[in-house]
C-alpha cells in the first residue's frame, strides 16, 4: 500500500472518530489504513497517544493490529447506535478499558513547574490501545451526538464531530469531499447550459 496515498486523516474533531476513520473509502472501495502493527503504533503516535517508542513488545506479530481492528469496529457499532438513539453493548470496549492499568506520577522539572503525567503499562495490545478506549468511552458518554455526523460526500464513510458555531458542517473536509461536490455541481450546471 502506498503510505502517502492512504495516510490516516485527522479531521474528525475527536480522536475516537479519527480512529474510526482509519477505515475509509478510496479508489472505489473501502481501504484500511491499519494493515500492520506498525501502522497502529504510528497512528497512536500521530494522534498523540502515549506509546513507548523504545519498548520491545512481547506479543505475537499481528496481535496489535487484530485487537485494534476489533476495538475499532466495537467503537463504530457504539457510535452508530448512539447516533441512531439506540442502546449498544459496550462489553468489548469495557474489556479494553479493564486493560488500562495506569497510575499518576508527579513530575517536577523546574522549581515552579509541576505536572501530573499518567504512567501506563504497555505489555499487551489491549494495554497499548487502552488510551484510545478511554477516549472513546469519554466521547460516547459526554459528546452531544446531535453534532456527530457522517460526511455528505457521495461515497465517503468518514464521521466527524461538528463543532462549528452554526453546526452546519457537511463534509469531512472542504478540501476533499466539499471540493468534489463543488466540482460536480459546476459540471452539472455546465451540462444543463449545453442541453
């Protein structure tokens, strides 16, 4: 797969939705940006989730990818049910949340600069993915789902959280689907003039 052609998009307005958007439409079909464990780790880093870059992971190759896809589809189901105003089953997401072993750590870097960091265990795929699960659970429980929308692009499957002032956002991106719509509308107007 050409990594530059099908790179992850971060335009949904929330990391949980950006995670869902790692499966998107392109080239006339659905593609998955997550094809290897490394793709999952790269997505986590780009999304600013903690990943121990120097850590050697002690699990079988492909396990992280399998777990990420499983969690992604569980989150997708919950988001779609929430969008439809129906109840979903959070069991799979709760399993990932249960793997989120962490503790707070006080960091005192300068005399007047203190901060609290979350130290996370990363010895299993579930533990590595736990911050995404936490983000998704928080989003599902607190977001106003009247403003979680599917892009109006004809073939687009991306979701976004419309946090614009007017809440009239229609496209995953004005540069992607919004521009395609404008070009198609322009061609339609030209075609009508010629007829």
